[in-house]
């Protein structure tokens, strides 16, 4: 998917999920993350989870995120595509730490639930006529229905962080997370920041196979074509695994070893794509 404002959403190759489906999946994942945090021993809250952030910081980050998601909803309604903030700016991270403040675990969990309730209420008001409208996200431009999966993606990635920090089995959703597929595919394309890698076919649960290639200085998702080379590498996995690969929580080799992803063709071609991805 090109990061061009001239993107034609009507020809977008990613299968669209309805916003109610995305929000239902977000609610299910939110409940799972809240239950996970509730069951953690108090000592786990100080464990490093996401870079320099502890479990406590990560939970606070999840509760702050919906403030930004509501700004994206406002942009969808306004029909604008302005960059709202720069997640790679060190001052952005510092501002978040100030916003986190200090709180006991139960207050973090209550804030998390309350913040996502606000986001859900706002997203439910987005009319179906705007679901195909292209909007800005930190991961790039994408149709609004895909963009509203941003909260689901954050919960999915940081649930992995929290479980790993607490020394719990690293469970990855499978078969129930297809509502994440549009956001996961669009985000991967939007975060690619360099060319030179071979085209890659992606068979992600919840969408027909798509081709990821470099076109006009941007990564683009297109429908596979009969003229495409027969030896293209293909990655098959669930959308949660794709997000964990994109945000570099899992390597392709580890995902394959765990039976979470399969590659047909040259594995190095797949690795090149994720090495070109600028996650944050």
C-alpha cells in the first residue's frame, strides 16, 4: 500500500472487516489483557516489558493510547490526513512517561478499561459510508475500517510483552484474530522504509493472498497477478503473528519453529522484508 494520499480504497486488495467485528475483537482482547494484569503478582509489575518500559509503564501506555485513537476518529470524520504526532520523536515518549504518573495496579486496569470504552464509543459513531475513507495512522495511511484496528493491534503486541515479562507461556491467538488482518497488513506496508527486497506474497488469515512490493519509493499491497514470478516467497500466518513479526517481537525463524508461520520459497526473502520494516 502506497503512502500516497491518492490511494484508491475501492481497489484496496485487503479484505475489509466491518467496524463492529473489529470492535468486538478489541473488546475480547481487552478483557483478556485486563484479566492477565489482574492475575499478575505485584512483583511482576516492575519487570521490564517493552524496551525501557516496565509492565506498569506498558499498562499505562495502553490506557493512554485511546486518547490518540480518538484523534484519529476525529480525522476520519473531518476527512483529513494530517500527521497528528511523531511516535519516533523522543519528546513523544517522554511526554507519555509524564502522563503515566504513578498508580496502583488496579487503577491502571480500571484506566485501561475506561479508555477503551471511550474509544469504542467513538468508533461506533463512525458511519459505514466512511469505512473506506483513507486516514492517517502512525503506521501509515490506510482505510478507516482498517485504521480502527489500531487498539486491537496495541493490545495484541503488548499482551505478548507482558506475558514474556512475567515469565508466562507466550500464547499467540490463532483462528480468532482475523479482525486484525486489515490493520496488520496495512501497517506492515506502511512501516517499510527501504526498497531492494524481492516481492513477497502474504497469505494472512482473514484476507485473500496479497503481494507486498516496492513501488514508487513506497511499499504497496496489490492483488497477485498471473504474470508474477512462480518462485516468489510466500509467508502464511495469522494476523497476530504478522504484527509480532512487524514489531519485532518474534523472528521469522522462531515463529516457524513454534509452528506459527510457514514459508514457501526462499526464507531469506521473507527476512529481508522485516529487516526493512521500521517499527517503533
